[in-house]
């Protein structure tokens, strides 16, 4: 589904009202994809630790003979990651989440004294099933170039409040807030979404 | 606990994102303070709408205790169900308030 585009009220304040349609409710979720590239192979034996989204570290034993990036990448992809499936293509390891939707938590790689060098993670965010992305634009066709915070309220077509319960809410990019179905809360055609948003100060003093 | 200070967006409108730290969790409350350009909070009352996410999932405010202890400040405290919890992310949209109904 394309983003639902609304306009800034006064440059930094936003208000939007939108009635969900069947296409919003039927959005098929997609899984998050994480990618790393091994740029230097091992020069000493030891463990390379992989932590995905703050989960338990998975230690991968590499040998001093794993001198090429592809050898190390293959071993990393051979690890067991509870929430992700791993594949390898040359020196690139791809982790695909086993569930759909936006994920949070830190990704990290600990190379210890193996001599291995690994790139930072690239992230392609997942999308939850049943999803609406509210995009706030300025005067042009692109979203405002800063992060926002939003409060979302939902009522039924009969104007009865709907508890957000376990709705999944994310801020995938500047000027955009996305709400997706959880196990209890479901994006439903006919629901009316009221969104009040604001340019955000996210640096506490 | 010291107030968590953020800056006004445009003089009367406020947006803040804040991740709860252990000290807030221990205190059982957090006070979000909106300042103008100086060090004191803005000199007028505000109203605020707060949403809380845990790992991207909405956390119902349930019986959270929400108060406005002074101008420019909003305080969220533990209820019996809702608890101020480390690593929860608070999203606050606030506005200068007219508190006198005509």
C-alpha cells in the first residue's frame, strides 16, 4: 500500500483523519532483512559473535585458515539464529526474520581477536500485516525532512473508541508513522484513524 | 528524579521522544519538561497526549497516573497495572493549553 499523504498544518504540527479501506486491512506483511558483508577474513582462530536485535549472542568459531571473507561469511551463515534465517552469497550474509513486521533492538558483531572485519548492518524494515503509513508532507511531494512523534486514536465507523492494545507503531522514516495490526488490535476497513503529530525533539537535555 | 527537558517546537507546540532509563523505572515516574530558549520551562500550562511503545508495540496506559505538576511539565507515574519501564519509548505531543472554558 502506498503511504497516505497529508499536509503540514503549520510547518511543524500535523493532523490527519483517515478511514481505513479494505486494501489497508489486507496488506500482506513482510519480514525484516538484515545484511552484513565480511571484508576481511580470519588471521587467528576464535569466535565471531553475532547479535541480532538484542537477542542472545550466537558465537561462530572461525579458524586461522578461514582467510577469505567468503569462508567467514559461510560460517556465519551456518549459525543457528532463533528469529532469523541466514543465507550467504560470497562474502555477504543475509538474515531474514522469521516473522513479519518492524523489529527493534541493536544488531552487532563482535569479532574478538580473529582479525575478521565485518561491515555495519544494512536494514530493510519489515512491514506488519494490515498496515497504514501516514506520511506528512510540506509543500512538495516528499515528507518533511525531520522525525515526528504521533498520537493515534481509532474509532469504529459508529464512532466507538477502539483500544490500540498491541498495535505495532513505528516511525520508518522522517515524517512517517505506521500503524499495523497486532495479535489483538486489527487494522479494519471502516475504522477511522485520527493522527496528531508534531516535529520531535528527541535529544533530552 | 530530575525533569527530562526538551525544547519547544514553535512556541506553543511540543513533540518529544524519550526512552526510559533505569533511574526513571526505579523512581516509578518521569517528568517531561518543555523549555523555550532558556533554562526554565515555558510559562504556561500545557496539555499532552502520550503514547508508549515497547519494542515497537503499543503499551496501553491503563491506570497510569498523569499529572501536570507545573507549567510546561507533564508527569507519568506508575499505576498498579501500568509501570514506567526501562527501555520503553515515550512519544509526547503537547500544546499550550487554554484551561478556562467559556
